[in-house]
C-alpha cells in the first residue's frame, strides 16, 4: 500500500530531469569544449487533486558537447569484447503501454529539422527530489565552508546480492574509461537555494554522510559529485550503496544514473539492462523511457528507438527532445524506404 501511495505521488509530480549530450567518439582528442545550458521544456501543469491544478517545477536541460579524449584505443576494444551478450538482454517491449501516434513528417519538414547526433552520449539524471525528498533534511546548506574541504566517500563494506553486481561494467568498474561530466556541474552546484562551488557542495555531502553513512539520498548525491569529477568507480560505489539502502520505490533514480555511467564508459548493453530494471520498478518513468530510446538509437536499432520515443511521448506528450528525435528517425526510415 505504501509503495502504491508513493508511486501515485510521483506520477502527480513533475520529475526533475537534466539532459546533457556528449559527442562520444574515440580515440580522438580536441583541446576545446563547448557547453550550453538552456531550457528545453517550459513549465506545465500537473494534477495534484481532482479539481485543482498547480504549476510544477520547470524542467531544465544541460546540453554539453565535447570530443572525448581517449588516447588508448585498446581500452575501447576491450569494452566491446566484454559486453553483456545480446541474448542476455531482456524483452524491453514489456515496458511499453501508451504510445504517441506521430505520422511521418512531409519531406519539406524533414529537410528543415535540426539534426541530432544519435551517436552522441546523451546523459539523463533523475533527481531524488522527485521522490519527495527535501535535501535540507540531509544537508546543511547554511554553514560557511571556506577550508577543510572534503570529498564524499561512500562506504563499500556492505553485503549486496544485487544482480547489478554481475554486470561486466560493474565488475570492471576500477578500469572504466571515463571523463568528468561537466554538464552536470551546474546541477550539483544548485542543489541548495544558492549556487555553490562543486568542492563546497561535495564537502556538505561528505559531512552529511559522516552523520549517516548508509543514507541512500546522500549516496545518490555523492555519486552525482563523482560523475562531475569524472571518477566512475567512486560514483558506482555510491550508487551500489544507494541501491542497497533505498526503499524500493526510489531505486530507479540510482539505476538510471548507473545506466548513464556505464553507457558513457562503453557498456551500452549494461545500460539497457539497468534501464529495464528501473522501468520494472516505475513503468511510467518518463526519463526511463527516454533513456531507453536513446540507448537503442545509439545502437541504430531504429524500430526499438521509435517504440520508446513513442512511449515517452505517450506518457508526456510535451516532451520536445523526444518529439525531435522521433521525427528524425521517421524521416530517416522514409528516406531509406524510398
């Protein structure tokens, strides 16, 4: 009963979703980076009762493009060889219920569409605030911090029997090829009311973890810090802790973060498995459907990508990034068939 109540509460809220895109090609290395943060979705209304409508939190997206600096091509070849086999992937179509019906755009519209690089790394982050969490109950944002900076190390000495631990990317977490996700830097800095430096926010999370070393909320936020710092192993350690201690209805946030990390590190099949696990827990999770669509698009499995972009829009028809990508795929398929 409690889980049903929490699930319904989540469906009535607007999830905080951040998206960033990285050109994920190897093994080239550019000396410049380009970052843009812009609003993608405008404020919309959510039903909080049978009669009243209240505005919900705006969704923002951080779009970050960079050329991955990968000097060791063998690292990518090893990842490809160590992928979770295709035959071990679940039937993800079981997660699809509602689908948005979109006709193929006319040729003139197809020609004018802004292009999306489906081989780019598109990162999605689900805030635990979407689970009704008040960060201030876990973090002191008011204490002045100028020295004695700390980093939020998560405990690793705990029992876990999660299937997640058997995934190739988790097994090889210490050797993942990973770079800082600077597009999430602003997300980390704005966890409180005021923008604070990442190292200050990291210290606040670390202080909170000292008081409660098993907190799934703080472990999840610590993982965000390590993603910004570019330390995949420490991020994964924190997300494993969060998965172990979080209530069932909140585990999807950690699973989505893990999916992003492993996809960015080259373990795309692991990411599909993790996203499917998140949807097993929250079948109407918009960010879960969108993440799955992006993973299939990355693999050029256009039929499955189409299904999940449609299911994303079936859950939230105003989701413009999904609309744009769906239009592009329909135009691409029409061009192939003509």
